[in-house]
C-alpha cells in the first residue's frame, strides 16, 4: 500500500525567503515521487519527479526536492520565494503494487507575502 | 503548453440536463484519468482507463460514466445533472507505468 502526507495545509513565506514544503510517503515498493503545482483555474503541472538515480532532483522555476529513503521524505524547497510561486502544491507517489497507481497528497497552499 | 485538452472550460447548466465533458490527449498515452476537485481541495480519482475499451471506477464513488473508444479520447457523462455534481473535473493521462501524469486545465461545472 502507498500513502502520502503533506505537513501543513497552508504555508506562508515572505518574498525572498526560503520555501520548504514537507512531504512524507509510505510505500511497500520502490517509489516514484512527484511534486505538482496548481495555479488558480488550471490543472496540475509537473514540477519535478524522482524515479531512480540521483536523490536530489531539480525541477522547473528553481524548485528542488531530495529523496531521503531513511526518512521516507521528499520535501520541496526553493531558496528564494517569488510572488509568482503562490499556488497549491501536491506531492504524489506511485509504484508497482499490482498495477501502477498514483496517490496524491491533500495539497499545501503556499502564500507569498510582499 | 497543454497537450491534453478539456472542453468546455466552464459550464453552467440546469438540473436534470445530460452533460458530456470532453477530454482528448495527443501523446498516445495508454492510461487516462478523471479527477473531481472542489476549489482548493484535494483530488479524488473517480474513473480511469488502461486503454481502449477499458474503464475502471476510482476511489470516489461517482454517478458519472466514462467511455474509451479511441486511445486519445476519454469523455465523461452525467445523465442527469444535480447541484451535488457542482465541482471541477480534471482529466489526465500517463504512460502505463504512471511515471508522471499530464493534466488538462479542467472543466468547472456548476449545476443550478
């Protein structure tokens, strides 16, 4: 079985500050891990993904995430927040459990203050 | 740039009407999905398909139905719309290994 927990339904940061969005997962098989971003009135857009290989993954818009197997975490970071980063962020996990199925977290809304 | 297309983007319609939400993808993906999402809330999988003539119900029970007659097309139908169907509906597609999903921009449905 697989599951995803996003810690904090809302995160607020000042423009220029570090962004840290937390994601912990549970998986009985080697996981694929994803972060998606959703802007108002739009679908989800892939920010970055981990499948195999390097555990530090770089994505679009300056975001990155690190796969830490020992901590079962895949936290999303960005060194300096921009107003345009304000959006909803979803962590997701998939892997072969008799079929490939993607499980999404509940989402974290990021607010960026001027 | 979207390579999965949903129409209409917005629909306001009266109770009891039959509705079809269209979804098409140009990537040749085998798997397609429908999610229901209330504003600012989590995604709920309501239908998915592994390929032509394959349809499965998702985790959230829905009165809607889907069909997959062509690889690129995965429409969702509500035979008789009710106010409880008011929501945003997102369509997505992926390869069979679900390495990542591509989403359309959604249809925001309001039933009066």
